[in-house]
């Protein structure tokens, strides 16, 4: 109740300040659009903007506030009469604090089902069909929940067991390839609030830098050890001549070392070093001296042991706090957590820390268009405060600081990588089921398979971009690998066969 009163007062203050008039919040949200006056004074704020500002104020709440009667009564979607957070419909009677009301939605089920089926027709997905990519519905209110809550409700309803699909990756390949997510939300005013939040606050600033570590990378090293390859790579493998996850990841590590012209004794900064895979590989096979930084405490503990005895230093540190100079800098699968407000600053840090003759390689997932937030379900359950950069955003951030030497795109290989992770995860679930529950299993499966579908449909990309500070005389090139894993030097010796 106190939270509801505080939010109510806060929103009234925002609206009062914006309109210079007292505002009746309940009538502003729930009442008809005013044409005259409220509380005896002119009202100049449309109800839709009241809803948007309400969403901004409560966007950080972790719990489903439809179960709090005061908040539920204050904050409901006027157009669809449902809770913004969990898509639960507004009942006619008071909400039972123990759970959601079973009363039917205002939208008739048959109309909602017809609308969902119509939306699924272009990508050739059937409701309760027999094909692997068809969806099977287990709860009659699935349709209204998804229509009301979008991608967040789609993911949460899957976690709740409201629907299933034999091949989620194929389902997402079809709906994302058809851009169904864009068609369904093109005219949704609800999409404005995450964009407004991103514009107002810097979700990836120093105070939030370690959130992703705690909420994702610290959930259990045992989970990642059973899912990833022996080098603990949590990024896209390079499958050009590889048939297994281990070989694909080793090929990726070797590709990066060759692209930066790594030589014995070179000092390398690994921003977002993860569990130490690149640091260990480059120290063993190329004789590099590596300084790895990460925002995950569990990764630091593991990587320090994993790289023990090598010329490798692992630290818990934000990239903004690095001031040393390096011959080479790599960032593998970390730039997705930087945020568009910090892209330029990130590039300035790289420029500050890279020697004049140095090279920087950025390995990142990318998007086809510039965005300011990420998918609501991914943001809430998998990667908080993350977003995918576009080519335009990367080049704009690096403009005037670097010469772009090489741009390599192989996002189609991320499909193979994610499917291999999924197979490892499900194969080893018996070892994990005592630690994580069934809801986690469905959440993690949904994450891996939906992402696989996004890369297969080419909605997401994977880029390796090589930068120099002043340009390489004679042009940039790197030699193809001529060594098989069995021919690689013994740990600590490295090889000097690669030059730029």
C-alpha cells in the first residue's frame, strides 16, 4: 500500500510539473480522455502519456504487482484491461491476494484465438498442429495473455507451461524470418516506454556495471562447464572446417590470435575475459602475456584457477577503470553489455590503452538496425541491461579514433553454436536438476533455442572487426592457419608464424 501511494504521488508530481496543473491520477489513467477540466483546472495531458510515465516509474519492479491489490487497481492497461507486468486480466471483483483471478478476459477467447492464428498464418505455424514447429496450447487464456503482453508474455507463458513446441528453434526461425514480432508491435504505444527509459537513464553506467555478472554469469559455473566446450567459450564458434563444438571454438580462438598478429611476449588486454578461454589459449599457443578483466566474481574465481601457471592475470574490473598500455586488445562477446550511451566512451578507453602500432579486435553480436533497448523477455530473464549494436553505431563510435581494417560476418555459425549448447544442456540436465527447477529448464531452453532461430533467420549477426590506430602500411592481412591442433606448440612456447 505504501509503495502504491509513493508511486501515485511520484507520478502526480511528474505530471503536475509537466502540465503545471494538479492531476487526478486515477481519472487520468482510467477515465475517458478529458475535454474539459479535472479538479476545477484545465487538464492538458492525454491518458496515454500517463500510462507511459506509469510504466517508467514501475519498470524496475521485480515482482508481479498484479498480486498487490493496491498497485493492481492503480496500474492496469486501459485498452486491454490487463496487468502490464504479467498480462493477467483485470477481474470484475477484488483480486485474491493469493493468486490471479480465474475470471475470463474482456476479449472473447474465440476472437483472440482467431487473431493469433491469423498472425501465425504467413510464417506457416499452426495451433495444435503436427509439425515440429507448430505450437500446442495447454491453457485457454494463452491467446489473450500473448496479445496483451507481447514477447514477454510469450516467453513467460512458455515458462509456465501454457504452451509447447517440439522444435522451438524452427518456430522462432519462422516467426522472426517473417518479422512477426515487428508486425505485431508496430503500432503499440507500449513499445515507447523501454525506449524512453533508455533515453532517460544510462543502464550500463558504472553503478550498474556488475549487474550482468551477478544475474547471469554468476548463476553457476557447473552449468556452464556442462554446456560449453573445454575452453569455456561463451561466444560464437567458427565452424568453417569444424564438426564439433570443441573444434569450432578452438578455431575461433586461433582465428582471433591470427587476426591480431599475436607474437610471443606481446601484452594483451582481454575485456570481458569470461572463464579465461582466450587468455589460456593465447598464452599456451602464442606465448602472450594476458590481462583479463570481467564483472563476474564466479568467472574470476574459475579463470584464475583455469589459467594457473601461465602468464595470465585475471581481475574483477570494469573496462572504464583500465589505464595501462597494451600491444593488442580483444573484446569477445562483451560489447553487447556496453549500451549505446557508452559505445563512444568504450572506444575511447580502447584508444587510450592501445599502443600506437597496436590492433584491437571486437567480436560482437550485432543487429540489422540501431536500437536503444533489447527484447523484454531477454532483458528480464537472461541479459539485463543488454542491447545489440548496429554497424552504424559501431562505426560512429569508432570514427576519428581508429582505422577499420577488416569486418568479418559469420552469424550463421551462431546457430550451430547455440544448438550445440542446447544439446549439451539437455544431455546433462540430470546433473543439474538438483540445482535448478523445471521452470529454469524451460527458461534456459527457450533462451538457447529462440536465439538459435534468430540467427538462422538472419535477424541477428556476428561480427569480428579489426581496428588499428593509424592504419597498417601495405594493408591488413592475416595468414590462414596451417597447423592442426596436434601440431601446435607445447604450453608456454607459442609460435611466431603469423605476421601482419
